[in-house]
């Protein structure tokens, strides 16, 4: 039995990878200049958004995931989860131990891959390494999904993965499945209906209560150890309404604008580097343990 098996109301996805598959449909890799040229018979007046209806094409499990996510990710819920988890008092373990611990998150129902969670992390990191990225960025790639251990502590999928978005202000229509917010109690709270909601314009994303998930959790685990560029990659790699759709610019400060490109540069490694090629975790372990020791202490609070 998969460790992800649970009542359908809490576990709509057959695999956590289904969300990332949906990302790839909605946010395909940018086209090259050659690919942008219209082919014979292409209607030049047809908008890109008309070529595919991503919501209609989404798997029913993904649609159910977002229905639950948008209904339950309220402002108060996100605050409560920060209070519950960000004391980092669950356990102490090294970064490599955390990756091995995450390997308990297996999904026997996914027919498309037999890669472990550790091997997925290594795929991202190894692509960064092959492209000559700095050591801190390679390590950021290795740790970026470790926050999914929240699933092992009883959190439903909709509170761990999926696009993140600001709570406490009006929802952007560019968030996936925006109609599902009609079931969210915040949609009827007058405080949250304006563009700024409870926030001051230009307050900065650090002051914004984003929906809860693995991004915010792993950012807090790592915030004393990695450079600011890496911390932005960790904290906002699922904030697609910002870094892919260009929304919520009114909440940004100068630091957010400065580091937007860092998040955008990281996104292709997060989204498009997974394959069936299995990295040799044991052969790579000495390199990564040396890399980890350069930035992290022997034990980290989780």
C-alpha cells in the first residue's frame, strides 16, 4: 500500500508528480525564436491561450486537488500552520538524513516512474551542477522539495504541494482554477476583497501570508544557511502567479523585484529536469555530503 493512500477527500492525487505534470502543461518551456515563427496554416490572430484549455485538459484528480486547496487555504489556516510548524521542533537530522527520510514518501500507484524522492532531488541538483551553477545553487536544487516531509507528518496533499498564492487580499484570476475560490470563506470576508486587502502597497512578500505549503517550510529550515538568492528560490518556486504570470506586483518591494530573476532562473531546473534516468545516489553521496557540510551544520532543526 502506498504511504500516500488516504481517504479521497484528503488525497485526490494518485501521485504528487501529477501536480508537476499539470505545471508542465500550463507553463511549457519558453519557445525558441524559431519555434515562435508561425507555421503554414496558423491563424496569426489566434491567441496563445486559445490553443489549449488547461483547466479542461486537467486530470480529474488534479481538478479535485485544486478544489480542496482553494476551498481550505484560508488566511487563518496559513497562519495556524506557520505557528504549528515553524518552531522547527519536530526532530533534528542532517540534510542527507532528511532526504532519506523523505524516501518513505513512495507511491506504488504511480506507473510512470520508480524513482525515489532522493533520486528526484539528485536529478534537479545534477542538472544544475552540469550547467556549472554555483555550489549554493546546486545545494538549493537538492533541498528544494524536502519540505514535502510535511506529508509524512499527516498533512493532506493540498496543504503541501500546488501553486502558492497570497491570502488576505483579492485572488488573481490568473491563479489556476480561480472559480474554486468561491468555496473559500475568505472570499466572503470584506477585509480581503480589495487588491491590497490587509497589506500596504509595496510591503514586500516577506510580509505577505502566502498559502501554506512545502516552500514556506523548507525556506524556514534553511534561512540561516543559504544566500538570499537561494532562499528566494526555495520560498517562491511554487508561487507561479508571481514568477510566471506577473501578478501581485503591487505587493513587491525592491528586494522582491531584484530576486525575481533568481526564481525564474531556477524554475526550469525544478520543472523540466525530471526523467527516467536514475542517478546513482550512493556514488553521488560523498559529493553532496561535502557540499552540505559547506553550508549546513551536522544536524538541522525540522
